[in-house]
C-alpha cells in the first residue's frame, strides 16, 4: 500500500516557503500560544491571507494543524520520552490542561489517552512504513554489532527543501536533485548533506509526514529563496550509528536504537528531528546502498 498523493496546490514557491516558516515556528514552539495572528506574523502575511495560503499548502486550517501536531507530539512522548504523568505530557505538548488534552485526544482517537493502544497503533504505522519503503532486506545478521557513538554537534544553519508525503516513490530524490543544483549554483554544495523529519513515522500517518533535504551552510551568506528555506539548529548531543547498505538496514538500525539502546543508555530522544547524515552527496548510489550516519538528538533521562 502506498500513501495517496496529496491534493495539488497552486501556492507559489515563495508563499509556500512562508508557510514553511510558520510550520517551523509551530514545531519549535508547540508549548507556546500558537494563535492565527502569531503564525501569520511568523510567515510575514496578513492573518486572512495566511489562513487561505496555509490551507492551500497543507490541506488543513492552522488551528487543525496545530492541534494535530500537539497530539502527535504527545504520542511521541508517550512512546519514547522519559516517564511522565499525562498532565506533564499535556502541558509539554502545548495543551492548556490534562482535561483539554484528554478531550482533544478522545475527539481524534475515540478513546481517552489512558485507554489508547499505543503499541497497536505503532505496529500499524510500522507496517505502513515497511510497505512504502523500497524492498531489500539486509543479509542475515547484518543488524548485529550496531555501535552508537555520542557526539556533540555545534549549532548549525541549514538550507532546506521540504517534501510533503515523502514516502511516495521518487519525491525525495527529485527534491534532492533540485537542492543540489541550487547549492552548486551558489557554491555551497560541498557542505554536509542532511535529511530529517520532525515527524515519527511510527506514530504519524505517512501522508502527514514532512521530510527536509538540507545542506549545512553555517557561516555562509545564504538567505531563503523561492522554495528553499533556512533553519538554525542549536547545539545538540546526538547518538550516531554508521550505516552502509539498503534502506532496510537503516530502518533496522533505527528500530534497534529505540528498542534496544535507549532503554539501557540513560538517555531519551530530545525534542529535535532525527537526521540522516550522508557521506558525500545524497543518493550517490541510488536506492541500492545508503552510506550515512543515523543521528538522533538525545538528552539525559
């Protein structure tokens, strides 16, 4: 089963980039007030115009988008974060109270958070992910011997191109090609190449995931342009695993990291996206072999 194509949008690349700025603001400030006026200011548009452009770009109203991301963030915290009460999770994800969280959760999922089958939900999402990714299992035993290195990343600035519903065939590679051409014209294609998404595909429906292909432009004179945006990441501690093989091996490494390493590591995933750090240019070997590091931002449990 492949994710369905999203509806076509007539939003220009410059206005789409403004919407992406607002989305970046949402993702970085879920616990803060996120009313229409604040998001419109982040996008540099009037509230009325922003509402129309945002809906055309995403298929959702700003209010519905924010509520969905807060619910998905709460699910991620329930699945991967340090043990917390539902009230702590509700407030950390931006809900005004535990009752507000429970009401919104029941409206979306039909049951209160305390009765939600999170593992069953994640099994179904993992099944969707396996069916949507290219075939090719790693050799027997290839998952044994994964090693994690903890590294400190300094603050960095990336130029990125956002891909909606990235599990559709060919869309990430096409976006990568456009960003590589953009970077070559500006002399920044020799930077570190990254891929990341804020959404956890074992929690979030694949059609709702958004993936950013990015190049590190720290210290370069680069500004947002057309469909290409920029984003500043703070310093991070990351857990890294080197991977050289098919995408199935990368998925196996990620699953091992969350199911095996995190429970015994004394760390939990931080509120940052997980990264692919490519060795050289992305997709240098097509889809047959990925040479990269999986990097997950972490913090002490």
